[in-house]
C-alpha cells in the first residue's frame, strides 16, 4: 500500500537532558528538542495485519493536524516545531475515518463494512491514570501518527477500543461528506474535552472567547454555540480564519494584526460592557501573547482553558485568580468521558455542523501540496481523501 512516511535525524539539543528511556527507544518526549531535518516520502509499505483485538480500516478521509504541520516546519536550527511525543520514522496522520475491511477474532462490537472514526490518543487501559478514569493522561500513551503508525495511508490496523461507528451519518450525508465529517470528530473532541470535561462546562448565557480559529478553535466555537453561549468572540491573525469563525457561529471575529484601536483583551471588555469573558479558550499555541490578553478580560468566576500546545512559558499575575475566583486549566486529548459518542450523536442529530470548517481537500497523490499549504495557516481544515 501507499503511505506517507516521515523520518528525521536524532540530534538532541545540548540544552536538553535526554532520559535513558528516550535514548534506548529513540522516542522523544519533547520532539522539538531532539528531532531535526525531517524528510517526507510516499512509500510502498506492507498492508498491516490486524491482531486479534484489532480491525483493519480502509482509510477514506484524514485531516491534516497542526502537529503534522509542525513535523514539516522546522526552526532556524532545523528542529521540528512539534513539542510532544515523537518517534520516527512513522506513517503520520491521525484524524481519520474509513471502512472496516477485516476484524480480529476477539473483536466484539465492530464488523466488516462498518463506517468508523477513531481516537488518536492510544491509552493503555492498565496504568493508574487510565484505571482512575483519565485516559488522556495515560502513563504509557502512544500518539497515532507520531509515536505509532498513522492514517496517511491506504490502510491502518487499530485496536477496537479506539474506534467508534459512524454508520448513522449515512442517513444525513452523502458517503463523501460522511467520511469527511467523520475525520473532524477528533479535533472537535479536543475542544469538547477542554470545554466540558476538564473545564467543567458553562451555564447557558456564558460569554465565550476563542483565541485561534484553526480546527480546534473552530470546533470550540461550534460547540459553544449549541451549548448556549450568549456571545462568542474569536481572534486570529488570518482574515480567512476570522471569516470561517463567523460562519461557524462566532458573533465577532477579529484579526489581531489589524486591531489598531485597542488590544484583544480591551475589545472583549468593550463588547461585554465591562463584564469580561466567562470562558476563554487558548487554541492558538501563542501563550506569551494570548494569556496576558485573557488576564485583562476575565469575568468573575471566569476560566481560561489552555489547548494550544507549545513548548513555551509566559507570566501571569496570579492575584487575579484569587480576587476573581478564576481558574486556568490545561487539557489534552479527546478520549474517555463519552466524548466521541457524544459528538457523533450531535452530528447525526443535525445539531453540530462541522462541514463549514473544511476549506480544502486533496487526493492522496497530492498530500505534500496539502501539507505545504497547511503552513500558510489560511485554511480551516484541510482533508486528504484516500
């Protein structure tokens, strides 16, 4: 089968202390500190043979994630931008949907011919975090397409426990649309986890502000809309993305590079008539810029939900958390807590509309054109149709 394989050079930065486990497995806990000069190549590789508890999926649609872009992009020294768990060489890609072609003998809930979407947080189920109900914090986690082989390929073998049926989409969408939307469940799930699981949700009528109108930010906007937010304010640095934010349900959307009269935090206070934001979502990965603006515009009992992973630090005046009874939380992943089935039910019921975030689709033969285009950050979601 054809697959997009990424390889690179293992060259730890002098300032980074490599653990013995990282060195032994050639698996970086912080990819941006070790891997450099990545190479992307479409290769012929064997079709995976599913184990007894796995299913073989024929990939139909797979989205390009920011982490894929951050494997392609490098800093001035040639190191990748992605700051999470990374093991190369790997078939990348993890926002997938497809058709079940084969099932292992121990698979119980999925059969050949089912349409599925899959989680990319590959939790072990046995460590204390998993057994305590926190699969996204699994101590033996693998990340599909980053530390295990992913879905920019014709087929993938996946453990049954990570897969969810999307057969009900057939009643609402064409086959092409159903698989495209199925590939959006994963990024929407990250927003759902941050807002409603880790972040604890919000009361209908809350004011929601989203920094970063990429796919996770756009998913947050769509979810906030149907959850009863009274106002949704979005910020990005690209006009195309602010336009998509409005289409996805934002009431206001601003390009921060073009704001001359005031800063984003001040704009939030103006729009909310001095109350501020009840929920603020950082989906930009630009904490040194966004957190100070969020700090200026927190409502009483407000929350900051940090989703935009980046290996960075920023200062914050902590007294605002005390005086305002405010909170800041971080969230990773989309597994557990009925996140996937909840999103699937919302989509199948026609309540959650994600299709508008799809702004470009490429055939697998042009996947490198798509990854290069993702570096422009002008699209909502770019999909690869296999």
